[in-house]
């Protein structure tokens, strides 16, 4: 089967407070989007890409796409809507059991090693899985008024990262059912879980950070320069 990469890049990035969506801000001299696609291409040069873009996007340049086989899909209101739109856009060419890796455009620091390890961990898995990192901090739950109610055990807690990879048919059905049922879908795995499956946790690097706030761009530049050493 084919390997598909779905990259949601239709967010506005409002928490960044910049003059354009964060995927178009420069990161070590190149737009975040170009860096993310370059990492994915280094790991999977033969994969097919579907890029979710805001239909009114005025910043995108196709010269940033290194893949030979790629298409764009119109982004939706939420991240999940963008992913569903991409799965619809590839429907004519995707087989039920093709693997789909969904990766946030805002995670340009994912390493080739993590990408390849994720793929090999889920290649023969009936469900699929995600890159994730064990929680390192002590976790507090608040009382809704700015004070600690409880300290939660961090035993067994993970941060969900991307990519998250699942079979095309399973993922499309799971996302559709979760949306219809009103389940909050903040990542692909949560929809697959709601469908009764247990995605595999593949331990990934903690520096696969998601650029969200202005200081994250500085951190990401440091991560990239350290990875190049
Ligand atoms: O805003 P946040 O970083 O949580 O978004 C995660 C990813 O989902 C980003 O890559 C963003 O571009 C994408 N997204 C999207 N469509 C939306 C909202 C977010 O493709 N409507």
C-alpha cells in the first residue's frame, strides 16, 4: 500500500500574535511550513502528501513542497475538520489499509529517526499509534479557583505528539463517528480510542515541540541548531 502524509496547516495561530499564521513565520531563515515538510520528505521521500490549507491563505508558496506527489485540501473550522477534509481529498486514491501519518505543520523539530521509528512500530500494527513523551513534571489539578485540588500521579501519563499514524479506513470512520457523537477530538488517537481501539504509544523525543507561543520559535531554533551538531 501507499504511505500518506496529512499535514494540517490551516490554523490561524492566534496565540502567536503575529502578522501571519505561525506556519509562515521564519524559523532559522525558512518558513516553519517549509522546515516541517523538509523533515517529512527526508524521512519518507516517496510518500504522498495532502496539505490542508485555509482556502483564503495568502502566504503559501508551492515551492516549499519537496514531494513529487502532493495535493491540497481546504482546511476546516477546527484541526479535526481539516484532517477530515484531507481524508476526503485522498479518498479516490487511498486504499482502506493504506497508512496515513498526520503531522502538525507546527512541529518542525520532529527528527527523521523518530519518524522512521514510528512508521516501523506501526507498519504491521492492526490499529496504529503515535509519537508520545512521558510526562516529566509533577501534575496538579486545580479547583477552578486558582488553587491546587489534587496532585495527580504522573505514573503512566504521556504527552501526545505527532505524527499519529493509522489505517486510512479505520481513521476515517473513527473521526466521522467521533464528530457525529460530539466527542472532543484534539488528535487522531482520541477518535480511534472512542471507537474502542488502543493506539500504540511510541516513545519520541521531547524536543518535538509544537510552536504555539512566540517563545516557542526561539526554542525551536535552539533545538534545530542542537540537532545539527
Ligand atoms: O493551533 P494548533 O497548534 O493547536 O493547531 C495544530 C495544527 O492544526 C496546526 O498545524 C494548525 O495549522 C492545524 N490546524 C488546521 N486547521 C484548523 C486549526 C488548526 O489545519 N482549523
